[in-house]
């Protein structure tokens, strides 16, 4: 199967190790990947802060760049939720019927990583090995926006050597929310403090998720509190094998 990787601007700029992990994982599973170098941003930050023309521009770019893709894989439930939930409204505002039709044809082929692995490839055991104690944080976009359900747990439960620890109050938001954490810093910090208590109570070595934005928020708090736990994107765990261990940063 062929697929195009939309790595997201966030990962490209701050977490390139996630992109490398997605490539290693999918190629190991026999997927023929392409990377379209003209990709930029999904436009979520622009749309959420009222910069509609800029959001229109990014939405149009995405549709035109991937109109012929067999599948588009995105290691960020936040960006996938933006595409599915907000692009229809953006194209409605633009009033461009051709773009709207192109988007409607493309969107069924846009997948978050765990959706692609389970729903398209039909794989729950990806042959991963990660000998650590891990807890999983469900991001709001993945939990409520995409309804990922138990897909992440199916994948993580088949990782050899790993102890998966349940996170209390899984439904709680970490408080990041993109520009929410900037505009509402005090509220965001309070939400983060409560979430961090849940995460630290697991005694895990790593906290994983499908969104690096949440992990950056949590990881920053861990660093400030000199906690021993680290954060890691789920793609890095799934890409890890005995011969090629996960790329884990400080």
C-alpha cells in the first residue's frame, strides 16, 4: 500500500524524531511512503485565533497537495480533527464548490496513525519491543474529536517487554489546547497540575500519547518539577525493536 506522510509543522519543527519513527514503523510494515516537501501547516492555529484567510490558505494547500494520495497518514490527532471538523466550514466560507468536492473526496483517505494501522492495515501487533513501564494519555482531540476508542490500547498492549499502566481519569484534559494555554495561562496551568498528579501517580517511566503538543505541555511540567518520568510519542514506541531501540531524548 502507498501512503503520504503529513508530518505536521509542530513535529517537523520540534519533534523530528517522531517523523523518523513513523517512517521506520510504516516501512517495516510494508507501506510505500512519500513525503511531499511543499507541505506546511494544517491551519489550526490560524483558524482558532480568527485568522481566517490564513486558515483558508492552508486548507486549500492541503487539499491540492494530497488530492491524488492513496492515503494520508498524520501522527497527530489534533491535526486530523482540524481537517475533519473545521475544513468543511472553511470551504463553506470560501464558497468554492470545486474545492469542497475535492475535499469531500479526500477526507475519507486522511488517517490518524492508530486509525491507519488498525483500520487500514488491519494490524494490532506491529512487532515492537519497548522494555519499560508506560502510561498512555488520551488527548482531547483523539478521545472526543476522532473517537479513537481502544485503538491505541490495542497497539500498546501488543508491545513486547512493555508494562502498560492505566492512567486515572483518562478523560481529563492536560490543559494545553494550542493557543488556549497562551490565552488562558492560569486556567491551563491549573488543569496541567491536576493532570500531572494523575500521570505521576502511575509510577511509569514514560508517558505516551498521539499528540506531541500534549506531551510537550506535560514534559515541560515534569522538567520543572525534576520528575524522573519522560514523554514519548506513541509512534516511537511502536517503531522500537530490539535491533533498533526507540530514539529517546533527554
